């Protein structure tokens, strides 16, 4: 598909990625899905998430690393970042 405006293609591509993340998060435990959505889709930082959950920022960091690793695997981008 060609778009006369390259920004239009980027917007469509971004929306497709958001939909893929939302769909993948549906397979996660509810609290992990919520943490992933807050971080990736709403843009909350680790401290804000920690405050919402009543836990420490390092606990959120550890959980996010696990969530993001699983998302990469499920979306098939685990090895894409390592390629030149």
C-alpha cells in the first residue's frame, strides 16, 4: 500500500503496533496486562506505576523487564533488535 504522505504510513504503522500490543496483553495475567498498558500505551513511568500499585520502583522495573521480554517474544521482535 502506498501513501502520498509518508507521515500517513507511519501513523498507520504505529496504530497497527498499538493494536498488536493490546492484543498480546490480553494473554497476560490481569495485573501484568495493566502494568504493560500503563507503561507502553499510556506512557506512565516506573515511579508512577509503583505509586498506583503501592510497590517499589525496583519491583515495577523487574516486572516490566519480564513483561517486555514476553511481549517481544509474542510479537516476534525478540531477534529483530539484535540484527544490524
